C-alpha cells in the first residue's frame, strides 16, 4: 500500500519536474489527443473517464466485445496507437498503470493489453507484448516462438504500476529489457532482440484478444510516459521534512516517545522545543519552536549565556553543600587535622572567614 501512495504522489508532480520526458500519453488532457490514432469500432469502446481509485486523474477505459474487429484482422480489439518509431540502438523508459475490471473474463488464451508492434502492419505477434492468459500476466520479447521472460498472477480491481526499460535493437546481443512493477525490480536486465530485423516499432495500448472469448473485457490504462532515465519516470521520493527536534550532545535523537525536551521535565507533543524563560522587556515571552529561535541571534546568545551562568551557580551551591555534609559524616573517624584552606585542592572555594576555621577531615583507610 505504501508503494501505491508513493507512486500516486509521483504522477501528480508538475510537468516541469520531468525534465527528460520525451512523450506523454497519460490522458490528462481529458481526451485521446496525445496519441496518434485509434483502432476502435465506436467511441464508447475507448472512453476517457475519471481514473477509478485515483481522484483528480483521467484514465482510458478500453472495452472489447466479441466480434469487435475495426481493422478486419485476426482477433478482436479496440486500441490506441502512438507512432513512436524509436531508432535502433535508442534506449528509453516507459511508465504506465493498468487495472483489470473485477468482471474481467478468465480464458486460457491470449489477451494483449500493451504492445510494441512492428512497423510492417501485417502478420504475426509483435516483438514486445504484455498479455494475460488464464489467471497469469506475462511479458514476451522476441520472435513469436520465444518463451515469456516474466509472469505474475493476475489480480483484478487493483492498479499495476509498470516501469519498462528497453534498448531497441534487432540484435539480441545489443537489445535488452528490464521491468519494475509497483516500485520493485521484477525482471533484471535481460538481453533480447526487441525489434524484428530492419523494422521499427510503434506503441499500442487498449485490449486485443482471441476471437473465441465471449464475455466483455474491460481494462483501464493511465499515466503512460516515455523518458530517457529512470529518475524521469520513477524519481526518488523527497527527503522527509525537518521535524524541528534539535540533536542532543551525543548525537542522539529525540526521546523514545518522539517528543522534544522541555525544561519542565516533560516532552512536547509536536516535536518542537517549547521553552519559557520569562517575559522580555515588551512583556512577550520567548518561545522556540521547530528548532529555531524567534527572538533573533543576539537574544539567543544572551539567553544562552544566562542559562549557562544559572546552571554553574546551581552546580557550585550543590558542590558546597555536599562537601559540608561529607565533613559532618566523617567526624569521629580515624583522621588527621588540617585547615579548611587545604580543601582548595578538592575544587572548593571558601571565604576568608571560613579559612580561619578548622574542622576534622577524615581520609578513608587504605587496605593493606
């Protein structure tokens, strides 16, 4: 589910984000004008509709009924085509989404939903085709007798997000394909002849199937683009926004409960530092949120110095009281006399009046 939301966020990016997009056939014009043409028996077979499950977007709804044969060829079809005619040796990334209607029929025969067809308009299977047979979806590349390179179980009513990477060539040692599905690499780069000898390809999308299939077939397509790099069709997600929690001295993160430190000993709920240090001269309290001081750099420096001085005073007072209590507890033990002035070496600082006094200071016995 996470990948689905990431993909939806990516396809909603503005046009300027996709710097190297060669062509768009994503239907966001609200019509079929991005494509070169249609092969359909009537306009209701290739409709542009609101994309199911994708608010604010358009999609193609392709419907095929038995005996739909707009070009008087084998099989039944209603398809869009785009005369891409990619040159031999060129390399592109294609991204699109496909969803099969919950009523999509299950037949043990071929049903092509996306293909790159040879430029000679006659005869034989295309060199690259995505198709369904029974309850499985396949990718086949190369001559008609070639085995599929990839397959996955068919699930109806969900969007499949494809990213297809191709080098176009009729030389099997030069051409290759690579496939991502829903953000995952499902077919590593595989060498194959992606063109028939001496022929360029053009793209077709919709539905083309065996004439023996009787029930209506409905499939949806959305978001087709052609680009020159993976980042253009599937860019990395943006970094997460700054949570506003300042780092600790040891480089650690925020408290375990996700809140930020507060001087009153609690944590804030929003990941901000909420610090009240009294009122300023104009009666306003300084509150730091999002890790940034609202009082300016000078005010921040003064507050920092005041806080440091206050902390040092507390430490000194506690140190002094602790030494006094230690002296009281140790009175009466085996010890030696010395003046209070000798305690300067222990880090204590005393007044002149105190230096005139003497007390019993005991040192622990060493074990022999």
